[in-house]
RNA sequence: AGGCGCGUAGCUCAGUGGGAGAGCGCUUCCUUGACGCGGAAGAGGCCAGGGGUUCAAUCCCCCUCGCGCCUACCA
C-alpha cells in the first residue's frame, strides 16, 4: 500500500475489499467463542426480486449494527437469505410461460415447479450480489432459503405439531379469493382501494300480493348486482317503520324463480341505500355472518375462475362476473325492475400481488387458531421481553393483535411448502380415512389424461370411468377435498394409508402461505428443529430491523411462532425504520415511475456516500424523502475525508511506530488537547446514539466532528507547525493527527466500510483489516481544553468577522487588538499568538487589559473579549463614505429613469421585445447595486459610531 | 368514522421546558503549498393558528386548520 491516489475511486476499491473480507472470513460467526453474542437475521428479500430503496435502507442499518458490534468485541452473526415468496414468484414464472403460450396447468405441477427452480437458479443470485455491492457483512456460509431442505423440515415440524395440538383446522367459509392468482388470500393480503363504482337500485316484488305496483315492491341497493343470483334473504332493521311490517313475508328474487324471506336484522343500517339489504351469504363477509345467524341457505354463484356457476341459472352460467353484471342490469331494465343507479365511492379489495379485484367465495381452507398465540405475543411485548423501537408502534401492535382473526394458511398455488397432509379415499377405518360416502364429494377437474381431454367429476366417477388413481392426481386442475374428510398430517411423506394400506392416497394439493415459513425464520435459519450450537449461541436474536409495512405480516407472526416453539421471544429489539419515499412523499413504485435504483446511486456516488446518506436520513418515526442532492453532498464529505487523509499521510515519516499519543501526552498543546477532547466526546456520543438506534444523530455527529472540528480547525491550526516547525514539534502534532485519523476511520467504518478500509491500509502496512480493530469508545477527556480553546476560536472568528464585514482584502495583513479582563484568556491568546495570526492574516495582535484603540477601529465583542481592528490606512472612511453616497445618488437616479420607462405603456407596447428585455435587465442590475451601496454605507456608519 | 404521525430558514429535514440548528440553495470575498467535491464572512425563521399549564413554551395539555399514513365499514 502506498500513498493515496489523487481522487477516491469507489469502483476500484469496493470489490477489492469486499472480496478480501469474504476470503478472510471476517463475516463468519463462531459457535465456540467466549465473546458475547450478537445476532441479526435479515428480513429475507424475495428471491426473484431486485434491490430497491427499502432494502437498501434496511440492510444498511443492519450492516452498521453488525460492523459496529464486530468491532466492539462481540461474536456477531448476521444471517442472510431469501424468501421463496409463493404467489409473487409463481406469478413471475407464469408470465414467462404465457409468453410461450403455455400455462402451469398445461405443463403440470411437477414440471412447473422445476421451471420455478430453474428461474431461481438464474435470478436468485441477483439480490445476493446486490447485497454484497452494498457491503453487507453477512455470514454467507450460513445463507438460507425459505424452501431449502432445512427450512422445509422446520416448516413441516411446525405444521405437524400445530396439527397434533389441535391448533390447525380446516373450514368451509368465506375467504378472499383472487380469481387471477387462483388462490385464497389472507385478510392482510387484500389491499383496499377507493373506487368509483355504481350503486344500483333493484326492485324486489313481494309475493304475497299479485300486482306489481309500487307498494308491493322493496327497493334494494347494491354495488354488485351479479351477486343477487345468490341472494337467500332480504334483511331489514326490526325497528324500521318502512319495513318492519314486512318481516317474515317473502319476495320474489328477480331474474330467477326463487322466493326468499324478509328477515329482521339489527345490524342493518336503515340510513344506507334504501334501508333494505339483500343477503348473499356465499359472497359477502357481512352476509355470511347474517346467513349463519339466521340459518339461511348459502348459494355459490361465482366460481374460482371469477365466472358464474351453474347455480346462477342457465342464463348466466359461465359468464365472467363483470359480463354478468352488465347482463343482469340489461335484463332488469327489460323487466322494469331497475329503479335507478347512482355513482358511488367505495373501497374495493384488491389482490396485493396482481391487483385483481378479489371475490369473496366459499372455500375449504386451512386455518391456524391464533388466539392463544396472539395472547402470548402480546405478553412478550407488554412485559418488555421485546422492545419495539420507536415504541409509538406499541399501540398499533396491541390493537391489531386484539382483533386478530384466525390465519388462513392454505394457498391454491404450487410454488411453496406443500401441506404435509394426506387423505385416503379408500379407507373406512378410524383415525385417518373417510367415513361413508364422503368420497363422492372429492371433486376433480382433470385436464388431460394420455393426451385426451377429460371432463371432471367426483373421484369415484372417474375411477369407474377407468382412470388410474395417479393419473387423476397428476393431471387434475382442481382438487377439492370436503372438510369432512379427515386429514392425516405426517412428518415423513407416505406412500400408503397407514390404516388400510391403500396406495390410492391423495396429498393435499395446497401450499402454505409464504409468511408461514417466514414466521419461523429466526430459529429455522439457526438449524431448528435440530438442537444446534447456532441456536444455543444466537437465539434469541439481538435485534430485528424491518419496515413497518410488514410488522403484522411478519414480525407479529415470528413472535407467535418463536414463543410457541422456542418458548422465547425471537428477538429482543425490533427496530422499525421508515419507508423510503420520493421527494414528493409518494411511495416509490414501478407503476408511478418514481423509483430510484440503489445501484444507480452506487454507480454515481459510490457505496460509502450512499450508505452514509441512508444513515443520515434514518430519523426515527418519520418517512424518508430521498433526495439525490443529499447523496451528492455526502460524496463531498467522502472527498473531504480522502483529502485530509492524504494530507496527513504526507507526514508519516514523523509518526512513531505505536499509534498512541501517550508518549507525547506531556507535550500536547491546547488545540491538540481540545481536538482529543472532541474526539472523546464524539466517540462517546456515537456509541450512545448507535445503542439507541439513532443513526441520523450518529451520522451527523461524526460528520460535524470530522469536517467542522478536525478539518476546519485542527488541521488549519497545525499547518504552520507542519510547514515550518522543528522536528520535535512536528512529531507531537503528526502523532496527534494520526491518532485522530486512526480513530475517525474506525468510528466511520460501520457507515463507510470501503473508504475506511482503503485509507486504513495506506496507514498500516501489516495488512490487518480495519474490521479487526476495536471500535473507539472510551478516551480520557481534556475537559479544561474546552473553555480555553473557546478564547482561541472566538478571537479568530472575531477578527475574521470584521475582515469579512468590511471586505478587507484577504491578502492584506492587518493589525488587531484584543482587550480582555480574563487572565485565562490572555494566557491562551499569548501562547497561541502565532497560530491566531496565521489564521487571521494579522501581522500584529496586541493583547492585554489596557490597549489603546484608535477612534476609527471596527469592534466586535465575543466571549468577554473586545476585538478590534484599527482601520487607519486600511480604509479612509470619510472619502469612502462620500464615494458611496455619490454612487448611491447616481444609481438611484438611473434607477428611477429606467423604472419610469418600464412603467410607460407606450414604451411597452411599441418597443421591440429585446429592447424591453434589456431595460429590465438594467433595472435589476441597478436595483441590486443600489441595495449593495446602501448596505455598505450602513456598515461604515456603525464603525464610525 | 377511529387511531397514529407531521406542519421549524427558499427546498429537504434534525432538535430542545430557559440562548433557534444542519445539508443544499442564495449573497460577498479568496487560484493560502489536503481538498473549488475547497476556505472565510453573511442574509434568511411571529418554530401552522388560537387558548391553557409554568417564573419561563417551538417543545407539555386542549382546540382549529392543512397534509400524510394505518385500521374498520361502506348493501
């Protein structure tokens, strides 16, 4: 390593050092260390994804913590990994297939899953590569994937145990269904969005009378007319005077020949719509509740494809739900049963992955009984085992956990952990098989068998038609197993029914919600269910760093699963950082086109500048509005560090071998003691801020120390010694400079890993990484230096102030005087007189109690010091004033002439535009000049006074 | 509707029960031997508005206005 290059070139050093750290195992945690453990598990990014700003902020924070703790003497493990992201990944691959005119059903489950794995092999490394670009000190030897073998074992173990404990069940109830993704979604996976729809008013004729006049109709409002085909009641409020007398009577459901009852239901809001509610228990969550309460029939009229079912009637069967809506409206109009329509704003649920409008449909799904788990999860936070930071999230957390519903965990997709449950169609024994003729309800929709398209039917129907068991299973598009069929949950795959030994068993085709495996992440990545050393050493993890958007999706569920299966909280702290938004405060999204790519920032400004910006942005409790300007600013900071280091390294020959200043302690001058005290304060401050997750404060402290204290003051002060001092004096200063620089690099390393390593290696030839050095924490304070140095600094600023205000040419050496009554101040000033003179370009400074000052001196008072600069010879105030006043008069008269011209309408109308433009410019220039001369006169006046 | 947060310099934002801050931008000056991605000196703010608590409020409490987010509902 030699002296530093002229400019810092991030691209040249970043990969070099990252490879070096990796090769030397500096990120690798030990399981046999006697250092205290510190561990973080990364929120696993989607394996098919690429790095966005949110990730960048998220992992930068984790990396700062990781490197800080490594250097602070901890045995640190940061577990990296990726998430299989069920629906999202499946959608990506399905899109690829559709480009080739294929879909997953055409190629079959096995082939499709192989395709996804191929996709993963090709693109799954991208996000990992990007994490490395950011400098993440992850332990790559422990990288995990939510679908890898070990994690799959953990998932299965958890599922089977929950099953055995009765915390899992299947139920046929209304769920959020995405007709495009063709799967159930949990409540959290539905996004509500305000949409302008229509409210239709439909007339339902009463059947008790024969005529169809107005009194014999009930007007009903709906936004989804197509669901009326599944209506099984009309509900009214029991005390609604308009309708209460009709309770118990029946109406004829238009467009069908069904008759339905009018029921009394207090949850109906008489003030909405017409006050009468059509009840569609199979397609609306509220209606489902009413339906169960009143034990009215459930009629499913919309299928999983989003089309109308056979129960919708022959007229509508097979129509798309929105086609059907149009047709229904048309038909109602024809029959004179449409009373009207109006525009209506309402929130409609959309699939969070593909934005398709979800459809509530009846379906058999797996659920986790959540109540007992949630209670425990609340307790862990309430009793302080887990801290949410900032704790403003506590209330959100509690209220969500209080109203939490059972978690629907089955998804009708193929990419994910297939549910480890089998059903036996042949078995009539106890404990696992079918009872009676339930088998008739297992419904299949085979697509093709031996290249013949076969229509669907029940299992036994197809068997009778001569199909083989495995062909049915392999080729079916939809397999629905009624909830009456007993499931058999197994730790190992089975080939035959344990009860009747039949080989014709069916595995549950569904896979688990992707968040199910994520929920186990803190312990599954450490080797659970094996009792590994990693688990023993690193569980519970120290801190989880995450955005609030997945607080409930993920964090809450990790807490539940961690406490259930590890009997302990999965992490002690949860640091919840902000969302990265664009400059206008909008969420960054591809569709809005306001996305800033972290890799572009890295390309333009270097990783260190980008990381430091993120840290500086990360104030608690507020969203980040990302601005490129700020990154640019911190690139300047990097340049500053680089140049200061370069400067100091020029004097390396005067550095003693030890990087300690102890041997010079006796010879330190005031500025050196002062800067050492500031270093001590900064180091102490940064450790405190980091331990409280105040990254922005830590960043600004170190920024201020390096730039405005070390560079602006200390280096400037010691320059004369370096240029002209004797070797002995140089030695003291140079060792102090190196000592500070050494500590600056170490303090800065967690924020800026690359540049610090580069400079570090230019200082020290022994090729040890800065990562193996200790993080600065405790230093001796030179508290007295603060007060003494303030005289120095204020004297310099005072003289500079006068020079600046009076515009005294910087090349001009002046005389100044400082009058002070403080003996301390006087001593400080006298001892540092040459440095002060150098910094203020004075050829003489008189110090003392009784300094005479001439009449024309400019004066300023700071820190009980009267600082003055005699102006004799520098400025002739009288003639200067006269000149300025003359100047002012002239300017003002010109100005008034021009402004008259510019307010003359004839001139404005008739003159060529370029002439007018010129006059305007002239006006601006004159106005500015006038302003300036006025100000100068003002300053001169104050000096005289 | 309920809850949470925000409103501080032209812009983006820190911050604190007692003196109003940073970065960028702006003005003036400076080719001083680390750095013009620099240095020095400045201008600019009833800390959203109103009320209260206090010796003292930008900060604590209440209300109003404006903005954002979350949760729930919407036939």
